[in-house]
C-alpha cells in the first residue's frame, strides 16, 4: 500500500473532520431542548393561524378560536384577521395590520418572497384564494397567487425545488370525503397556475403533515372521512405515509407507530435526510367528551429514510396541533394552535439542539 502524500493526507483529514462534524450536528439535533418564546398577544390564542418568516421576523395572523364560551357550552367559533410580528426571539409582539379577510386553516409556507398562504376557511366556508404575505420596509404587503382550482382547507404542503406542492384537504366544512388531490405551483412562473400531479397511492385524507428533505416530498398520516348514518362526517385516523420524488413518482414508506393527524406542518428537517414529527392527534379520545380531553400526543418522532424507520426523540412540553412549524434563528418554532379540542393556546414553543 502506498503512503499518502502530504496533500492527500491533508485532504483526507479535512474530509474526516467534515464528516465527523456533520454527523455530530445531526446527532445533537435529534434531541431538542424546548423553551417558550413570548406568548401571542391574545387572551385565547388561535388554531390554524397564518404563520411564517418574512424579513427575518416571525409573523402570526388570523386563525380561529372560541372567544366567549367553549364549543361544549354552545360557544361560537370566530375567525380573526389581526397580524402580529415578533422581530426577534427575545423581543415583544407588535401588531402589523390586518389580513384582507378573516382566515384560518390555510397551508402556510415560508418562501424567499414572503409567506405563501394557500386556501383555508372562514365563517363563509372554505376558500380557494392564494396569496403571498410579507413585510417590506416594515409594511405589510399582499401579492396575489393563482387561486386553487377549488376550495381547499385542512390540506398540507411544502416547497421543493422552487415548486409548491399541496396535498389533500377538504372542500367544505360539511364534506364527508377528504380530497385525493396533489397540486403544484411553480413559484418561478406562478402565472402558469396550479398543476395536477399524480396523487399518492393511499386513501384520500386531510389534516396530514408534509415534509421535504433531500429532494423528496413526504406525506404523513392525517384523517380520512366517511358519512355516518345521519350524514355527518366521521374521521378515521391514519398511520400510513408516502414519499414523492419528482420524475420518479410515489412510493410507500414505513407506517407511523400510531395514527397521527394535525401535527405542525411542514415537519422540520433534521440533518441532511431526516425530519421530525412534533406530536399530533391520534384519535384515541375522539369519542370522549371534549371537556374531559387530556391533550394530544407529545412524542417527537423522527423519520430517517436511510433505514426507513420511525424512532422517538423526546417529548414536547405541550402538544400543539393545527398550526405551522417554522425554522427561525436556528430553532424549530411552533406558534399557537390547539392544546385540546376547542381550546387554543398562546404558547410559542421553540426547540433548539442540545
């Protein structure tokens, strides 16, 4: 065996250092330490808020809650339009105007030109409107995007290679079937409008979670719908999950260890390949009185495609569902959401590598 010459030795030493450093970061990132950022400035908090990062700031807007009485006491759900901004993790929330309409339960995706807000719902029903929301010179700006081909709420989505992908959802609050649709929009040429993509091979679903890692889109869990004898929709909670690779198509990945829906979405990435699922609703208390609900699952699950396995990576201090997960100041941030059915939260969770 020939000895390495000095340049080769240096190169291999650098490569070994790089690999060990990368692996170390990935390993540490699998275990997160959770803290609270300043609470959203509202008495009740919101489910389904618009949320994302714009101009380096955390923006939370809209959403829905029960401001007067909980739903089990005949409380009425109200949608909102206030826009709140947190300039830095240690700062104070401030108001930054209003959305153009009351809005909640949209797919919200941070892009280089602002937060893409796709579909959603309000007191009038589900919506097809899409737009980009951003701060420019500290002023709130709205830029239209092509509308969805039909009304959609409770969908999930993520950005992959400059293209938005949106999966599932429902067309109306009374829908007894979820959507089995997969749509995409080229952010570089949005005037070309939404494109129908081949749907995943599993059942139709809403309240699923999306993720993007290493050139692949993932669709995880959610709920399917069917009509009860009285015509009302009944939910079935799902464990299956799929991946979509552009120019290749869909394939199945390992099932979740238990059913999960409404986890913060898009699921944050960990290292070059893996991603985390931050709690969620497993449906085990679906038939329990809402006032006795003990809260949603708090386990953090990691999926690593290299071995096609899910593993537990700690627990959340509080489970928050029907909200967006974002990465901000090297932290995973989960603003607001529901802590149990009908009960919202003002908490803003922040997870950082230990």
